């Protein structure tokens, strides 16, 4: 299966090297009526904790730390199966949209291969 999908290549020792896949989900929310960073952090921490508990992924706030009207969260997961990784991140996206009343204005899933 991995050979067909191009998920491994021959290493310098002549052995097959499985490529590790890294999935990155970026989600951005518009925070309407938010007037403090403390309120924003409460929302961010709630979404991050619920997502970590449900999917065992890494979640961090990225790129919008000083804005009170935008919240950008990045989710990262690692796998050796692209279908599994895509499925997990798609489920994370659905969960993150459903677990808060805040408006999701952007989302992107990117999968990268590493040796």
C-alpha cells in the first residue's frame, strides 16, 4: 500500500524509509463583540482543550495574539497514513466549528511529507 501511494523511498542504506506525514489545520475565528484579551483567551483555551481531549493533537494560538477580534488556531498531527490524517483533521475542523458559537471565517488543511 505505501509503495503505491509513494509513501516511502529507498534510503542511503538501501532500505525502504517510511515517510512521516505531518498534517496542519489552520482555523480562524471572528470574535464579534470581544472587548478584552482575557475573554479571547477564555474562548481560545476552551476550544484548544476540547480539541486536544477529543483528538489527541497539538493545538496552539498562532498569529493573532494581540488582536481582540481575530483568533487563529493551528492544529498539528503526525501519521504515516494520509487517509487517516486527512480524516482526523477533517473531524477536528468539524468539532472546532461545532464547539463554539464564534464565527469560523477561514480554515485550511495542509499535509506534508517528511523522512
